[in-house]
C-alpha cells in the first residue's frame, strides 16, 4: 500500500510539472493563435501576377475609357466615379487593382482601400490619408478625418479605389472626403450589391461583372 501511495504521489508531481511547463511556454495560447489566424482573400486578388490575369485587358481598357469620359486618352477635367458591380468571387478586386496599377500610376496622389462588411471607418480614413502622402496629425474622429482628407486633396489630382463596399451608408461616409474639383480626379468603387446603381447618385458610371 505504501508503495502504491508513493507511485500516486509521484504521478501527481509529474502531472504538476508538465502543467507548469505548459503554462510557462503558453502552449495552448500559441496553438490558439496559430489556428485562428485569418487571411483576407482579397489580398491574393490584389497582387496576382499579370500573366495570370487572362482576359482582363478588355475590361481594364473599358473602365479606363469610362474614367476618361468615353475617350481612352482624353482626361475628364471634373471628378469621375466608376463602380464595378458583381457577386463575390467574380474578380472585381482583381480588375480594380489592375486599373489602379496601370492607369493609377499617372496620379501623384492615390490610395487603394478595402471596406468589407463590418468596416472600421476610422482606420479606413486613416489609411487613405497615409497612402496619399499626408504626414500630419491623425485624429480618431471620423468627422475630423473626413475634413482632413477633403482639405488635403482639395486642389490635387487624385485616384482612389474603394474596394468591397457592402452598403450605401459606408460609401456615404467615405465620399464626403472627396469634394468635386476640376483636377481630373478619379474614384473607383467595387461592390457586390447589385442594387447599387439605384441607391447612389446617378452621376456614377456602373460596370457589371458577370
């Protein structure tokens, strides 16, 4: 009996040592963190190799032509908006990125931001400011950030892509930072909301992806 008691106590000690080592190395936390990492599928869409984008040149040229008011090499002086509309997985983000990388390189001030279904609007507005080169103080208040974007871009020619817009309310907030100017600025939005053309201003040209 004494021998059995000793063995039980020995096992209890061993179990405690293993538990202490696990706590010290935080094994459970590491496993949890490793298995819960999520990757935004839009990232791979944005950075595909051009050789993989078969058939994308036609739609790209069409959108550039629309941004230029109907003529591929004839810039429109006023702010021009084009929205790419279609269900998820059809290549809206890839197409928008292609236009951004080709046509967008002619703009000194440009940004590509993704909104998503549950947007952090403060982070999105900050991201726009960072990408267009603003290096001043950044507020944590939406209204202040919108005002900063508006003032910074007021007399500049810019190109902005607002990707993956899920609802009109999000767009209504973001668009307040982009006042109409005569500098030939361009904006592209992408959305899976097929009712988008009926819910936004009529001056936005729409491309349906099917």
